[in-house]
């Protein structure tokens, strides 16, 4: 896989990610590439309203106006908006 990732947020606010994950950019707790959609469980009680991605990170905006970043260090950062 070469810099290919996909993201989908469904009406319920759940976020699914799949594709290249060598930098932890999918936010699923490991760095294995995924061929099938994986639920990002961090957001179980926080609906996602927008998603944006770069080469080594993903940004997710929740319904409570917090921006979360999945990044190279394999962590999820909370950033107040």
C-alpha cells in the first residue's frame, strides 16, 4: 500500500478507517495496514462530524467541538477547538 487510506463516518457518528497504517494514522491502536474497514473505538461515545487526513495524520472533529489527531506517534491527541 502506498499512502492509501480511506475513512468513513456514518450517520451514527462512528468512524471506520482502513488502508496504510505504518505511522498509526488510522487511529486503531496498532500500525498494521488494514484491507477492511476498522471501527475507531476511541469515539464510542463521541460522534464524529468531520474527518480530514494528511500523509501521516488524521483529524476527526466530534459533535462536542473537539478535534482529535491520530499521528505518527500512534497516539490520539485531544485538541480543544
